[in-house]
């Protein structure tokens, strides 16, 4: 199969929507990273996502919808969910809530989307192209990040094609993703839990709920099944909290620590988040081991450090 690159215009969006309707896979830009989209009601289409990525079937998918009203068709809504969604949707935040009616409810979603869990991860993205496509398609879109499983997430259409060309029908080319890190995942099926740090700082969620939000415990059964430690992995070894490159290494700087490339010379965490995956893709192409400068562990820095730790983890 030849993967089409669709232009970010009404024709491209209409073509992408028609492919989704036909049960094909379409990569789409969101403000976080590119997603690999399929009709979440079509079991054959959802199964094709797992095959194209080489993703284990036990790892459930996020469903993307255009607005809160549509989200309420698929999950059991709550006061906390409403407060958070009103404040942060559309945006880089995913909520995990009870699947409406349970596994055998009349939500119409393929069982593969939830991997048999009684909860659903759902998100309303802010990217204008994602929103236009969701409205045009008029159905729920299951979409993991559009990378081969375990590899660096894509923040440009070229990254998508590097990893998945020939395995998916099309990519809707929206240029670079402005946030650059995946969504924050907030578990609200039970007491609030941070399942994955991401594009919305947890501090902002805590301020909204007026409570601290503990990170999920690794032994907790509701842990995001995808939080396998080695992830977002470049091919080369990654060394963290480095002040300077050792012989043979390429250096990724931050703030006052210089490098062959930098996340942000001014030490800006938004700029660093947006630059992270592109920099890892570029440095990985050198084939040399990568040293990375320290990044402060607050705000978006928490999500950046989470991705860096996974990139540096021993490969399993
Ligand atoms: O920014 C993002 O979230 C991007 C864009 C495309 O939306 N998507 C994304 O999807 O990062 P993915 O599949 O790469 O990561 C989703 C994570 C996985 O770790 C998965 O295990 C977890 O969400 N997840 C999905 N459904 C879940 C559920 N019901 N309970 C707990 N974790 C869940
Ligand atoms: Mg992913």
C-alpha cells in the first residue's frame, strides 16, 4: 500500500474522513503528537491499528471526540470530570472514566479499544485539523500515537511516514505539533490519579480540583497498561542529567548547558516539550549515544523527564 500525504485543506480533510469511514487507517495531527486514527466502532479497523504499530492487544486506545456532549455518550460523567473537562478541553488531556453501560453497554465501541477494561480513555483534541476531521467523520476515532510500538512518538508527518509508510492509508499533514508531548492522562474512574504526565501540568489539574493528585502506584491494577518502562526509545543509548558529552556521544542541551542540539537555549519548558521528540529523532539518526542535560522537574518538565527516563531505560 502507498501511504498518501493529504494536504491540510477541505479536500484533504474530506478524503481523510472518507478513508476512516471505509475502515482504513489515517494518521492525523493533534496538538500533542500525531495519532493513528481508525473508526473506534469498527473492530477490523481497530485491529489494523495494533497490527500497523506492532502494539500488544492488551494495551487499550484513547478515543477522540469533538466535544464534551459526545464524550458523555461513551463514559459515565461525574462532577470532577465536568469541572476538569470544562477547564481543559479541548486540549492535551485524556480522562479515564467508567465505560458507559460497562463492557457490554450500548456504546457501540469495539472491545479492542478498551482491551476488555471497564474504563475508557477519552479526549477532545484542540488541533483545528483534528477537530475538523472529527466533525466531518462524525464518529469516535481511536488513536494511539502514530509510531511503531515502543519507538519515539511522531511530531511531524515525516516522522509518521518514517515509521509507518506503506502500513497505513494516509497521513493528514498538519506540520509540527505545537505541544509536542502526549496528553496528560488523568484517571477519574476512582479517586483522581495521574496515569501519565503530559501536555497539561498536573499542578494545573490539582488547582482545578482543589486536591493533590497522586501518581498511580506501579502495583495498582488500574495503572495505564501502556506504562511499560522502556518506551519512546531511540535506537541508541541515552544518558540523562549530563553536564557535557563524553567522547563519542551527541549532546542534547537545555538552558545554560549547551549541546549539538538544544531543547531550549533559554530554558523555556514549552519550547523544550515541543522540541523533544524531533531532537531525539534527529540525534538518533546520527547513530551515536545521546547525552541529555538536566531538565527541571516541575510543570511540563515532569512530562519531559518522564519521556526521557523511558528513552533511557534498559530495553526489554
Ligand atoms: O496525546 C496523546 O494522548 C496521543 C494523541 C494521538 O491523542 N495519544 C497517545 O496514545 O499517546 P497512546 O496509545 O500512545 O498512549 C495512550 C496511553 C497508553 O499508555 C494506554 O495504556 C493508556 O493510554 N490507556 C488507554 N486506555 C486506558 C484505560 N482505559 N485505562 C488506563 N490507561 C489507558
Ligand atoms: Mg504512544
